[in-house]
């Protein structure tokens, strides 16, 4: 178990800048094991290790070839030789790598969900079985090993279907198949490096997420958020690729109440702790269908903090160690957008340090390959549309600065 008095924190994963910033503001000493090693991360942590070594004139490579989960364990071991660390805060990237999470937890205790809890919500077959038993709405889902089984499953479920990898994050390699011919191509994407593949009923609706805090005795839904998925204007090439969020998502009170009811049931049933996220698709009939649980900090962190005027890392620590949950103001006129930009072609990273609202800032003059993440934009407004509009305006300015490598 983590110490009751936490001072030195290790942030681990792919989306670490907002967590590190929040922890720094809360007065903690920060260490990071990260994938990208961006400039704004370096400014807030005492020490860091990253998989990518950003250097002027050098390519940052491609995620699909650079991602090695075991590398995080090695980086953490190096950091532990230089510092005494009390607890780990998890970001995205390692949710489905249970051996890595167990090894990490033995090195430094994870503050939040134990690896066994993470496994319970991330082993998809068992997770959807539990949702079915609890009568919580979710898309009909079958698990298959090959294209023959996939065609049988799709015919049984009924087209259109969504074909998904059994593990992964960020919406990569997910496709909709509307007929058997499209199913074959979709299966090729989803089955890369996978033991099995999900065939899931396609639910047409709004992509949403819930940000929640859980203590040992209670659950608090912080915000329900709109997910920005597969946006072509930020050059996201994946149809379901994650492009950010608008916080909060405006919903009818009845739908909002039902989302919160489902959040509480899921979080209590799986014994979630601390900061967690639950992804939904809200159908045209206003039914929230649960897609998955993200049992760690989410990409919405800074948006949630701005909208609610709170420090989410501090709230996470209070929930996990002291069983204390914050008081949340139900009504708010604050909205915040996080918009993630991707590169339209192979580019030389511009100097983005003058943009106060840019996060995940690459080192100037590094080379970023086509379709890889460039940076994130934060924008506030008095409505979701106005905050997103501000983010789009800033995105256009940044894209005009790009030069081909």
C-alpha cells in the first residue's frame, strides 16, 4: 500500500503532462516515466525518462513501432536508483498489460486501482459478462479468433458492427463494417498483434465519457464529457481515434441522471478507487451504452479541473488514502475543450512555447512523422461550442506554422 503521507509521485504512461502539472500545483515532487518526453513535461518534474529522445533534426518515429510496454519498467527502475518515490499515478497506455502493471506495482505501489481491479475491467469478455448480469446497457459483443468466426458473429449480431482489438487505447484500429466485404478489411486492422477480436453492435450516437472519483465508501461523478473522435480537420487518420474532449457535455437531465446512475453502479461493482473514466455512446434514443472503463487518470484532467475549479490529483489522493470526496458545484457556466492535433505530413516541429494554451509541446525542429500527435490545445468558453471554436482557431494558426521535413 502507498504511504499515508505522500510526497514524491511517479507519473507513468503516455498522457502525463496534465497529471504532472496538477501534481506540481498540489505541492508534490514529480518524477515521470513517459513516452514522448515533451518540453512542458520536462519543466515540471524533478527527473524523467522517456521512450522517445527528442532531438533537433531527429525523427520521433512512429508509435506502432516505438511502443514497448516493458520499457516503462526499465525506465522506472532507473528513476528509483536516483529517488525515493512514494506512489505511482497511472496515465493511459498500460491498461491492458497486466504483467507490466503487476511488476510496476511491486516496484512502487500504484495509488488508485490495484492491478487485479484493472484486470477485472479491462478483460473485455468478463467485463461485458458482468455488465450483462448487472443489466447495464452495453453493445452486444462477441469475441472471435479468425475471420470465419467474425462473419458468423456479425451475422448473428446484425450489421453494422464495430470491429475492435481486444486491447489497445486511443481508438486505434477500430472500424465499422456494414457488410461481409467491409468486415474482412476491418478484421485485418483489428487483429494485428491480437489474440482475439471484438465484434460489437454499432450504436449510432454521441461519444461520451464520465470522469469520476471513488473512495472506499462512496462514488462521485465529476463531469459527463463529449469525446472528440476521428476528426479529419486535426488530421486524425483513425475513424475512432481520440482527438480530445469538450467538458461538460450538455444533456437532458434525465439522460444525465441515468449516466450518473450507471457510473455509480459500475464503480461500486468493480470496486474502483480514485480517478477513473467510463466511456459511453449515448444512442439516438438517449440510452447510455457502456463501452469500457479507463481505470486511471483520463485525458480530460485539465478540462475537469478548469470547469470545477479543483485539483484532481489532490482529490485523487484524498479519495484513495483518506476516503474523502470533494463537494462539487452542480451547475456551471464554464466549459473547456482539449483538442489534440496530428500532423498532416512529415513535418519539422515549430516553436510552440509562446502559446500559453498549448500542451504536450514538442522540442522545436524535431521531426514528427505523418499522422503522429503534434500537441494539445486547451480552450475555455461559456459554452461547449465556443470553447471548441477557440481551439479550432488556434489549431489553424499552428498548422500554418508547419513546414515539411
